């Protein structure tokens, strides 16, 4: 149960309103406003209606109508026939899921089977202080007490907002700004930011 609780908390903190343009948890970030400088997202899914259970794990097998995932303890058969939305950098079809994807799931569980309503694949989050913008790449330093540096790229689907919910653009990515965001974590590549929220000066 502890793993499921942690997965739920991670989704809440990482996503904000990523799935279906609605907040999956009570701790959601402000509603986004699209920026004119980036590609627009596909039409949003129906309003978010979460199921009672969560799960997480790595895809080890693709099957008809679903996938099989494994966590540190066991395998879980995931039924995708009734899925409402799948996020993998943006809204995608079930066929976009691959072996090795790290999934966070919401839906209904029965024994070793899980009927997924919402799926997040390879999702992450970040917080830091912006140091520089180099092309489509952000160079950041982690928040104190850490001083380590890291980079994220801007996804073609990126949405940028101020922490109070007002719309922002790439031009507002000014060095010295505290930023947080959601990332898609492709294999063997720099994480790509799909949502960024900026602190006011």
C-alpha cells in the first residue's frame, strides 16, 4: 500500500493538471494557458474522473488490449480497453506504449488485474533556478541546499504559466527565476518539459 500511496502523491505533485486539462488531485497546479510560441496540444480528453486505485511499474510485455507491468514485488496485468486518457509527453493511443516505459496508473484493481482509466508514461518533475536558456534547452541549478546543475529541453507541447495561473511565454524564462515543471523522460535522452510554472519576481 505504501508504494501505491507514493505513486499517487508523485502523480499529484508532478502532473498538476496535465491529464485531460483537469486536476487529478487536490494539490493541482494552476490551470494552464497555451502560449502562442509552441505547438498546441490535441483536443483534451473528457473531464477527469479518477478511479479508486493507483499502481505503478515498468512495462515488461505488450498484450492484446493491454500491457503487463512489474514493480519490485510482482507482475500486474493492465487492461487498457476502457482507458480514458494516456499521457506520454502528450495524449497518445495505447499503441504508443512500449516495453520499458515506466507507468503510473489510475483506475480499478482486482487481484492481479488492473483496469486503467488514466495512464502516465515516463513522467517526471523538476524544480530549480533557471541559469540560462540555450536554444530549446534550459540550464538550471537545483534548489538549496543542493547546488547540482541539470538540464531540460522544451517539449514541442510545452505549456508555460506563472505560479498564479496567468499565461506566460518562452520570453518569460529569465535567468534567476525559480521554476518548476513536468517532464517526459525519454530513454537515453534529456528530459523534455511539457509544463513549466514560473515564480513571480
